[in-house]
C-alpha cells in the first residue's frame, strides 16, 4: 500500500504502544535490535510469542488477542504465509490497532484484503524502525 509520508508521520506520532508479533531477544536477530530500539525511543513495546513469557524483560503474550490493553500498532515479524492468520487475530482484538505493519520483505495480499474494510492502515515491506528514525519519532 502506498502511503503519504506526511500522513504516516502524523499517525506514527500518535503511536504509543506497539505489539511485536514474532518477538525474540536472541542477539543478532533483526527483531531483537528493532524491539530494543523502539523501547529506547520510549514506545510501550508488547512482545508477542506463542511460547515465551518474558522478552526484553517485558510480559509476553501468546497472541495479540491476549493483550489486556489497546495497542496502536501491530508490527509483524513473520513470514508472508502467516500474515493472513495474524490479520484475522487482529480483528479479534477488543480495540483495533491503527496500523498493521509487515516488516521489510514481507507482503500479503490476503492480509491486506482481510483488513481492507476496517480503519487500519496496512503497511507492507517496510521497516518500522527505519521510518520512525527517518521521521524523528520519539515518545
């Protein structure tokens, strides 16, 4: 999906909480560096992993559906074949996020179609941390 940069910057300035699906604190993994960088920038990062209970010293949830508070952005670090399933999970959240973000190299026409009728901006094949840094966004 093409995104107007000014609108993206304005929306990212509103983001306080980011759920990271596929979170991992294994050194050297891109998700580890990005998760830590988002935490350092002041975002409320909520790790999501089906088996882990604590990543980056933070409570970790098996699914976005289990997160007890509203989330502004869902950042997806999963292979494309899992995106549609996660899009469906997002629609089961009590409060829908503003953004469903698929990291660099990840696209899913099916996930986009699932979320198309909802007020959720879908971003594909972009790194959230690159855009946050480039736009100078901090919490």
